[in-house]
């Protein structure tokens, strides 16, 4: 099948909008904001020895049910119910259901 000339014209107009119009200024401002954020992060920790607070929180706090995600791929979805999850909990010795 032949390619549409209409789509090529539309693409050309979109390219012009990206380069010459208000959209270009907005896109340039967005790009500058993102690059300044990345620059600030890079300059804040040049040595890499300072741990970020988000990383520390993720390592220290266990997420309820996170160990089950690995098992769900191996189990048929029709077999997943409260009783089977309690059995998995007993096998893993991880008190997930006690927290609720």
C-alpha cells in the first residue's frame, strides 16, 4: 500500500510547531527545569556516600505481601485465596496477616 501524503503533511506541521511556536518555549522551559533538577542531584552527592532518605526507608520497612508476589507467578490464580495465603504465611514464617 502507498503511504499517505496527508500523514506526511501532518508530521511536517507538527515538527514546525515543535520548533517555532509557543510549544517550543514550553518544551524548552520543561527541559531546563528537568536538567536543573538532575544537575542539583548530581552535585549534591558527588562521592556517592550519602544515602538518600527514600532508599533507607525502602530498605528498613518491609512491605506486607511483597514476598507473595514471587509466588503468585508460580501459582494458578484460581488457587489463590485466603487459606492458601495463610499456608504460605506459615511456611515463610512472615507475620503478614497479623498486621491486619
